[in-house]
């Protein structure tokens, strides 16, 4: 059974940093692109970042480019999102997702809440 | 990159059909057959319902169908059931610069 479990969310002050983790199980992580998406309270989904199975290709939404870094450790079955220079508008539930066929996300984690506030 | 445009709400009685539109541009929906649809119940993770415009993952009822014409994609839910009441989001690949974009979301209410 495919499972994705996010951790590392919490409360952080503006300008601070936080690292999200996503533990993957039930499939071979290195075979898949992985994604992060987020959802602000009461708002819609927004794509954040993705990384190729072998880590050689990355992509970011313009809103997080230069501040967030996606990475993975296939040996540990882990996906990460390092978030620096956090802003109030980064407050959201962050989901990790497995890249499926042709730009779809076929499995999602339950999400981790990140609150940026002073 | 702006979100794809969806109607905020849609509704139907049990057994009826409801269609949700998803309008993008020639740079995303119109350019690629990579439209996906997701169902999200309150407080839950999204669930993939349609990929590649009109394909259903294993386990998704055939009451859910997708289509695309030009820059607009659509999700149709036939034979509405109470458990179909949820938020629905479309998404599309948007090229190597903008990569992916989600729709603004539609809340489906079963009357």
C-alpha cells in the first residue's frame, strides 16, 4: 500500500526557516517524480515544487523560487522541502504527492500545517 | 502563473449529473493532454479522479468522466451520490517554466 506521511510542520516567525519531511512507503521512491503542493486555510491547491526520481531535475513555483529547496534521499525513502525566508503568505497545509502518469499526482499525504506568524 | 478558472460552486440532486468546467490558456490546458481532476473532502487529502483528460485510475467509479475542448476541460459526475459532495480541482501541465497549475476549485453540493 502506497503511503506518504508528512512531518515537520509548525509555527515559525516571518523570516524563519522550517524543513518538511515526507516519508514514503509501499513503492520504490527512486522510480517516481515527487511533488509538494500547498493549500492556505480556506483556499485552493497551489503547486509548489517537484523533483525527478534521481534528483537531477527540479522545479519551483515562482512564489517560492529562491527561498524553498526540494530534495530527496531515496535510500531513506524520504522527500524534503527546506523553506527559508518564510512569509505570512506561506501559511498553508503542505502536501507531498507522488508523480503519476503525465503530470498527475496519484497519491497524496495527509498534509502538514505550516503557520508563519509573529 | 494564474490559476485555472473553475466555477465556485455546482449542485445537483441525487441521481442527476453535474458538469464542472476548467478554463485555461493555450499555454496550459490547450497545449497539453495532461489535465487531471482531484476530489477533496473537508480536512482530507486530495484524491486523483481523472488523469490525461479522460482516464480514470483504478477504483474510481465510471460515473466520473473527463473531456477537453480547446482551452477548456470538463469533469462530469453522473448519477450523483451523497459521497460526491466535495471540492473538485483541475490541474494541468503548463510547460517547463510554469510547470503545473491548479484550478480555483469547485464545491459540489448534492441537494
